[in-house]
C-alpha cells in the first residue's frame, strides 16, 4: 500500500498522545481500539495489584490475545457445524425423489 492511502491519526494511550498511520476510512476504528485498550489497562490496574503501566499493558495484551484465540476457536467450530449442515442438506437434496 502506498503512503497516500494512509493518514496520520493521533490517539491518546495511557495519557500520552501517539500518532499512527491509518488507512483512510478506518480512523474511527483506530480511535475506538485505543479507547478499548485504555479502558482495559485501567480495569487491569483496578482489579489487580499491578500498578506499573508496562505490566498493565502486558496483562491487557494477554487478555486481548486470549479473547481473540477464543473467538477464532468459536468461529472455527461454528464453521465446521455449518459445513456439516450444508453437507446433510446436499445429501438430502441429492436423494430427494422429486428432484429426479
């Protein structure tokens, strides 16, 4: 992708402004992701004895990684179930005497 397709977006992370390259049209998603990360870091600090921002960020990243892996596993299981249903429907349609 060329630089012309990206723009710089400033977000606040942990009380500091940070700039990131962002595809045009994805600015709101980046801002929402930064807010989500800030919220998760704050929740992590409140729920645990962690006060160090670096450790809080690592715990937040670990939490997000775990949630992503769970979502991927769930999506994979759902896809397999859908594939099985499609196979069953295809078999039923193939054996339907009204179709012959």
